[in-house]
């Protein structure tokens, strides 16, 4: 005992205090963990690591770095021109204040570099990778669009074949242009009653691969959109298993699914189902700023260095640190309580669906409408008005003008509402009240006037490709009237929403069936995206 006391007295006081702190930290970590997680305290290089606790409670590194940089009393002679808010336009500061400008800083040394991160950006990306379950994660300031483009460019070289759904996002088509890849389109499952397109099935992917093999070709990658805008999820596990057996990488446009996999009531994320690359719009259901996204990689099929080169080509060399920090903050917010953070939103969504489903003439989209697909995002609420003889556009006008309700997406027969972490019960109650009003008032109108149901056209699926999208993009063009463009090679992407299926893609022959469908859905209120002439009185066509 005397020897032990002598030994302890010989220790420097600072070391004794360190050991005391270590023991206290370990004791608290075990107490807070409730015995559910195994806690380990490891001393190495004089660093204390309690991984689970440190991961959850450590401040977000990039947010912390940005805060510290903004608080410095610096004589700044760098960009941007508002100089930390000193010359910020008053018309905007009156709206949002000066703080956003104070934190709108350039790539200062202490803030790291997006293209070769070594400090807080690298640290933030690593913590995001750990939370989302990827081997590596990249922050994106060009939205999911640049992530999809980079994923295609990283897997496809000019002349390579990419299997992808016909209803892929515009970014996938621009990715074909940038990469020079040859598309092999899959026609998504379509429900005419809802006028909604879903995803693709494993059997469709298998057939497409087999058809290419017969032609002596192997796809460089398979791209799947899951979930869709309406929350419909494809069977990514089976698609990944099939593709990996042939060493084909799987890219998932998971723009609408950054929240998936964090609750037992939710479908699994793309990464958990074997995707090699998943691109997520962190700003949609999660809480980063608009335009900020993440690209996640898993496995070793895809060359990470090529991804880095592609992102450096596509992303701005002056990235917004407000966007980057918001990604770090959204990750940190989710990491605080990932198992329960969505409890309230899920409960509100479930209760709202139950009540709305009981209203006369109102339908709620569920998995029975798409039996070939395993899941629908429980936080996505799509309401149909077809039985009332109302289009989605007419219902939207009533809900917007009479109840101040703003939806996420309007369709010919439905409206889609996104429920998220910021949704409050008062707004859900207002939505339910508005739907009840639409149902009751329209039912009376139908009884009095005998209003007929709106018809529905199936999306155009018969197409012929004359040029690949890249060649059509760079081909010289001319404008042709809608009456004279039949048989010409389309020079622009024309995509009505809904149902979100590109009717004509650059390089395809313009047919009467395509034009009739476009004019039909436009007359019902669909927005025509991609066309330079949104009135569809003319179309850009390629010169012969």
C-alpha cells in the first residue's frame, strides 16, 4: 500500500487528472448508454476515444470551423465583395439579416478545400459516411443533378451502354450527353388510374442485360430511380444482386430517399440494399439548404479517383460554405437520435392517411396500386381525386386559394404532399380539413351537374432512336412548327409532368403518337419541361 501511494505521488498531477477524467468519462458513457451499446475507452497517442458517444455528441466539424472563421476580427481583403456582410444589399438583409453574409466565406485555409479536403470538410464527409453507411461520401453543392452526372461519367465512357428508366430525371439525360454513353431505356410500370409512373423491376433489368449480351455488349452500369417522386421504391436488393453477379455497378438516384433506413417503418436505403453509388438530396426530407446533396459510394466496383475527377469537373470551384455547412448540420441533427427522430412525422402521416382515406370520392396511393414494388415511402402522401371528376390541378386550386395549402407536386389526377421533420400538426389538420371540403363540395356539384370523370392517356412508349443523346445535343438545329416536325429527329428533351416520363428524348424520331400525347396532357394542365417552346407550337429538331 505504501509503495502504491509512493508511485501515485510520483506521477505528475496533470496525468492523475487525465486518468480521473478518463474514468469519469467511461463511467458516464456506460450509464448513458443504458447497457444497449458496448462502450470501449481506448487510450492511444494520448487520445481518448469512446466511439459511439463521440460520434453522437461531437459538434459538427464544418459548422464549428465556419463559426470560428466568421468570429475572427479579420481585416479581410478577399472575396466575396460584400466583405462579410459590410456591403450586403439592404434589400436582402432586410429579409434575412446580415448573418448569412457574415458566414458566406470563401475557401480560407482553415475552412478546407472541397476538391482536396484535409480538414473540416474531410472530417464532416467521414462522419456523414459513417452515419449513412457508405465507404465514402462527397458533399455536393450542385444538387443531386451533379451527383447523377458524376456517377454516370465515372462508370460510363463514350460508347458504353447505360441501362436506365425512361422516367429518369433530366440529370440522367444530361449525364448521357456528358459521358457519351448509349442509353438502354426501361419503360417504368405505369398506373393509368392514377396517371403515375413507378420504377423498374429486377426482371426488366435482367431482360435488358440479356438483350445487350445477345448484341455482344455489356452494360457499363445500371441506373435506378428509387424512390420515385411519389415515393415508390424498387427492389434494389434483387437488382443489386443480379448486377453484382455480372460485375455491373448499380447507381441509384435516391434524391427523394435520404431519410430511408433510419426507422423500422421505412424502406431500407439504397446502400443497405447493395447500391454502389447513391445520390441523395439531403435538402428534401432532411434539413440542409436547398441545392445541397450527398453522393455515397459503397464497395469497390467503381473507381473513386474517377468520381473525384468527375466532381471536380462538374462542381463550382467557389462552393458555398453555407451549403456545405448545412450538410454537416443536417447530418449532425439526424445523428442525435436517428432511431426516433421521424416518430412524430410518421405518426402524423399515418393518421392523416387514415382520415383522408375515409372521405367520399378520395383515394390515397398505397402499395396495392403498384403490386410489383415492395414499398412506398410512408412520409409521401399522394391523394387522388379521379372519383370526384376533379383533376389534381383543380383540387390544387381549391386547396391553395381556400385553405392556403401548398403541395409538393400536382398531377392530372392527384396531388402529392411531402411530410417531413418540419411538418406541424396544425398544418396536417388544415390539410385534412381542406380535403374534407373538396370532397363534400365536389360531391354536391357532381350530384347537381353530373360532372364526368377526366379521361386518361397512357404514356407514349413506342420510340425510335436515330442519334444518341450526346450526338443530338451537339448537332446543329432548327425550329420546326408542331405541324411540320413529324418524322424529324428531336433536338431537345420534352417531358410532361406528370407522369414524368420523357415523351421525346434528343435523338429520337418525332411521331404523331408522341405529339398527340403531349398535347393531351398539356390540355389537362401538365407542365412541359425541357421544351424551349413551352406552348408546344414548335420543337427544335436536328438538321440532316
